[in-house]
């Protein structure tokens, strides 16, 4: 768990620095930074999205996953969580749920998160997660300075997500093949592109309702291996 704990602390530290920077940035500068951030997020999404050539599975996963998310109402539940966090920690920040969901997804769906957590659990080495910690720590400064306090809570998403993979690494390693990881990253990449579009306020995507799409390739992989 050492790598995941370091990763969590890096995001927390970067977010706190970013929140302090917010107070010294002019409104016009914040808007410009938000636009740049949106473009950067889209590029990150594209980089992940091109990692798989099984477009049929990607499309099927996104369609089924979004329908499941809509039926469950994940976005609404996340909004309620955001409102609760806002009432407790950020009375002047109305963007907590968006920041929380967006950065949680960015930090959790990439190949580094899965591979690093597996490496940490199986071999006891944490080099991949240490590298990810540096990247996440730097990016969390930028995200927190533009998106606000919601970025802080994404650190706990990383702790739970990567920590779970690390603790179950021996059992999950055969499941998370390079092909499956590339499919999860590709689906996550498309969702990250949607986040970038949200940041740029081009169109509003309910990214929270798309989250179950990440599970579809895992279910598909398990079924095909059983059959």
C-alpha cells in the first residue's frame, strides 16, 4: 500500500497548494487557465482513447454503461454528495461534485493506476506509483487552482481504488491483461474527453452516468473466459 499512500498524499499536497494559489490569481487569468486545462484534459483523453483497437467493445461498453448509469442515477447521487461536501467544506464553491468526479476519473482510469497498483501488490516495488505520484501531484496543483476544493476529495478515490487493486493484486493480476487494461483506458479516455468538453463548456456530459462502462469489458472478459 506504500505506493498508493504516497500517491494519495501527493494529490492532497498538490490540491492544497492549488487552493492557496487560487486566491492570488485574477479572475481573467483563472478563465484562461480553465480553457487551457480543458484542452489539456481532452489531449489526455485522446492519448488514452487510442489505446484499443476493439471499437465494437468500446462502443457497446459506453452505451450499456451509460444506460445503466442513467437508470441508477449516478450523476444525481454524485451531485448530492457534492452538495453535502459543499455544505461542510466549501460554501463558496458550487463546483465540488464536478471537480471530484472529473479528477477522480483522470487519476484512476489510466494504465499507470492499474499497472502500478498490481506491481505494488505482487512484487512490493512502487516505482510506477511513485512516478504517477509526481505527475498527479503536479497536475492536482493546476486542477485545484481552477476547479476548487473538490479535487482534494479525489485523493480518497485513488486511495480506495488503487488500494483495493493492490490488496487483491494476486487474484486480480490474471484478470488485468494488457488487452483488458487497454480497453479500460480507452473507455476512460473517451470519458476524460467528455470532461474536457465540460470544462470548456461546449456541451454538458453527465460523466458520472458513464462510469459503469468501465466495468463492461471486465464482465465481458470473465464471461468469455468461462465459456
